[in-house]
């Protein structure tokens, strides 16, 4: 099938296609009857790219990385590096800057995949989500 001018084919792993199909079927009622998996994927990608662009421009923090039980982010308002640690064996994040487990830095950390990966190494089990 010929592609419209400017359009591109993209190769996806079978496991990704399976997940996309499952999600598309679950969310199909949000789309018109003529919507295709391609429409769904385009909407997801556009949303993710818009979100990343918004965060890049306006987010007050920048993720720097993880090292052991320590996470580092840059606070663009304070112009300083902020350290957040896994507090003891409790799987609580602790902000060394604000000396609390409930601040904007902590909230930002919870939005990072690296945090969950590192917490799992320390025995953290995320709560089971209801289907």
C-alpha cells in the first residue's frame, strides 16, 4: 500500500504491538468507528511528545540520574542539585534539601521510571493496581 506523502512506516516489536492492540481495544469507545490502530498510535505519540516538550520547557526540575539509593535532580528555580534518597529500609523517599518525604522534589522523583527500577532493587513492591 502506498503511503501518503511525508508519512513513514515504523517497525515495532511484536510485544509492543500486542500491548498497543490491547489498549486500543480497551479505549476504542473514545474513537470513531473508523479509527484504526494507526490513529491510536499517532495520538499516543503526539501526546507523549507534547508532554515531553512541555516538561522540557516549563518543568522546574531536571532528572540527572540515580546512583544506588540516591537520586539526583536539578532544581531550576534554586539553580542547585537536589539529592533524594531511599530512606532506610522503609522504601520512603527523603529529600535532603527540604528534609521531608512530601515535597515537590519527591513528587517529581515518583514520576521517573528510574526511581521504580532502583526501588525494586531495594525490595520495594509496587501496590497491585485494580483492573
